[in-house]
């Protein structure tokens, strides 16, 4: 266990160094000048000398490698700098927006589980029945419909025409429903088909027939044996696609004006707020790495045979 933790920690350090370096170069080489953006916001008539002086004060006049070295030194001290647009510490801004993003992420996951687990399970149990055909059709439609289009449709239907739910801001449970439904429905299509396929494979294995021959109840055979054996592929795909989930959260936050981290970083991109963009990339890299590590560790419980086989190969 200690060896696994140390290996994961070293992988995390390498991953963070690589992602921060690449993102630093991409952000700095992108078109646009944060100095001009700041001055335009303040609507000041300034000279070229003042522009250059402000650029030097912000450290943007140095070569890219010098800028990255300075950022890396501050990063080691857990200092991510201050936002160009607001002057607040970067981590303070990000931490203020994380609760809203986590609410939306977990809300979308709950919607996805409530839809994909029953539909995928019923489609596998009643294979080639009308339930199977309907679930597969809904899965194809859900996977084909983009989240931004579904969000705009919900805004028009439930917010503008019917007036049932709020469509902007973060004000209690009601304001969380439409964003969570938008993202959860867009995700569920992939997982319905994946769970159905994995369950069909599990239900045809010999250990299922052995469990049935021992007189176990159908519900115990399904939930304890078949469903548990079917979850590793689903969790693996979720770990791989978690980055796209974060991207979907960003889009949905903009559509519903939800005050999360995603909306903050889009505003930072428009304003060329380099420290805030870099801090967001770092935080999201940590979150994605933690999720993928949790997926690897979950195999010990969900599929011990797979873990022991991998351990024998490494040894």
C-alpha cells in the first residue's frame, strides 16, 4: 500500500509539472495582451511608456522561461499570485467558486446514476424486449444531443414558456435542477449503453450460473455478483471522461449563469487573466488525477481478481 501511494505521488508530481508547463506556454502564446485589456476596462488614455511600465510591473516583459521559473518558485510556496482583473488572490477566487461547481457536478452525477443504472440494468435483464429497445433509443438520443443545446431548450421550455424553474444564478435547490438535468441527461446516454453491454457479459459468465445453482435469490445474484462485476469498465470510462465532465460543467455554468469555477475561468480567458487561468488549470489537474487514482484503488474492492493479476504481472 505504501509503495502504491508513493508511486501515485511521484506520478502526480510529474503530471503537475508537465501540465503546468504546457498550459503556461499555451496561455502566454495565445493572442491578446492582458495589459491592454486592463487599460481598456478602466478606459484610461495612456501612453506607450505607461503601457510598458505596467507590463514590467506585471512581469510580462521577461522571457517566457524566466516567467515560468518565477511562477514555479511561487507555486512551490503555494502562492498563485493575484488576479489581474480583481486584484484578489487567485486561490481565494477559485475556492469561492468551487462549492457551486461541486454542487452542479454531484447533481449531474446523481441524475446520470438515476437514469443509467435502472435503464442499463433493465435493458440487460430483458434483452431484446421493448424495454431494451426503448432504453437503447434513449441512450442514442442522449449521447447525440449536445449539452449546450439541451440547456438552451430547458431554459426556453421550463424557464421562459412555463416559468416553473429559475434559469439564472444560484438560489437554492430549484436553481440547481435545470443545470443538473442538462448535464446528467447528456452524460447518461453513454453509460446506459456501457452498463448494458457490461452486464450482458457478466450475466453470461460461469460464476453467475454457479451462484444461481447454489439457490441464491435473483436479486442477490444480480446486485452482489453481476452488477458488482460489471462496474469496473463503467468506472474506468468515467475516470477517463471526467475531464469532459468538467468541460460540460463549464458550458452549463455559462448557459445558466451559474457562479462556479467554470464561469470564472471563461471570464478570465476573455480578460487575459493569466494567474487565474493557470490556477484553474492546476486545480482541475489535481481533481482529475485524484479521480483517476480513486478509480484505480476501487478495483481492489470491485474486482479483486483483476487487481491480483495486475500485481503478479508487476512483480
